[in-house]
C-alpha cells in the first residue's frame, strides 16, 4: 500500500483517484477549495464526473500541502497548460515524492513536452514519468478494463511506479521510452480531430481507416525523429491511444472534428465542450516541430489549416486527396 497524492480534480484525476483508493491511501487535490468542499460533501465530482460515486476512503482536499504530506507518489492530473505552474509550486514547497503526469500534449508557445516542462521546474535529476495510453476517464472510474504505459527515463522508477498503480481492472506496463510515449499521446489528439472531420463529413469507414493508418505513420515518423522508438508508437501509447481517441464517442478531440465538419466555429465548439481538447492546443506546436525536424505530416498540416480558418473541412479533404501518389 502506498500514499498517493492526485493533483487535479478533473475527470481523469478523479477517475484514477477513485480507482486507486480501495488499494492505497489516496488524497485528491482540487485547485479550487470550494470545488474540493463540494466534491467531499457530495462524494461526487458533479462538474467533471457526475456519474461516479467516490469511495469513502478517498480523501478530497483543497490544500496542496495536505495532498503532498507523506506521499510516496504524486500524480499530476492537470492539463499541459497547468503543468508548469504545478511543478513550480512543488519545487517551491520542497516536495520530495516522485511525480507522474497524466496530461498529453505540447505546451503552447514553448512547444515543450511535459517531461521538458517538469525538468525545467524540478531539475533533470527529478524522479518523474508519464502515464499514458488508451483511457477514457468514465470507463476507468466504472471499473472497466484498461491498459496503460508508465514511462520514465529511469527504468527502475518506471517499473516501481507501474507496480504501485497496477491492479484490479487497471493493467500498467512500464517503459523507458519517455519521448516516444509522450509523442504518441500528444499527436494522436490532432489525428483524432482529422478523423472526426472525416466522419462528420460522412466520408465513410474506408476513409476513417485510411486516416488512422496514415496518422499513425505521421506519429511514428515524428516520434522517431525526436528520439523515440518505433515500437513504442505501435503500442498502447501510440496506436492504442490513437484508435480510441479517433473512434470513441467519449473523445473530446474527435468531437471537435465532428462539429467543425458540421459548420460550427471553433470558438462555439470549445465554449460548449466543458473540458480541454488538447489537440486544438497542440496542433500548431506539432506543425512547428515537424518543420524543425524535417518530417512530412500532411494530415497534421491539414488539421492546423482548418483550426486556423485558412481552409474549410471540405477543402482540407480535397487537398489531401489531390496529393501525388507515392510509395507507402
């Protein structure tokens, strides 16, 4: 049994805290003290995960120090946009427990992956890693089977942290390919928007399969160029997460694509979403990284063009279809 602090009370943080609480001592921290009090009183996260009653053993707090005290492991359950601030607060507070983040994507502006953000805040020697893979929060909270990958550059830490989280219906593999796991988790969100657009336009299942396959090729090319391993992108954090996010009805990024195809503006879609769609934030950073590394990513470029308003979803499809034939 370990003491685990889950830092962030969104849907995924709440789901994982609820799943781990029967096996560990878990404290769930909400940034807003009023939200923490509401969750603790109702034993339910009405804003992000209203369907799930929280276990009695799960402690909810609005005080960060309470979540950190005596923790063997910290799980950062913020969006990428909130990771830097959280890591800086941990550094300032002298938190000594290792940190694993659940977010996927690139930081807007800097283009950094989560591990780069954490290293800047906590130092290169910090024991840290990423938990990624095909996982809808609601299904995990309901106790449905799920398989994830925990990656860290320190292979021993990856193994130990995975062992803490593994159990019940949650199967956790470990990996030392942190870059590959993070690239897979970040870029699949962009590809899910593309598949949502295709499905929203009624282009059929053949087109969906082609987009997923070519999207995976783009993810793999970028991951390898950035230092990841090709086999990682064929695993849970690459192909697995892409398939789920591109086809699952609970996918926020897929929903963005569907709504864009139906003619709604991006501002309207995001206002009604209620949750973060990381693919929208990451698309431009993916394009910049691909250009810097000399990696061709036409599907990603098409998504960027739609999100920027440079082309319509229909025009983006025509641009992809008009590309010259080439060897696969």
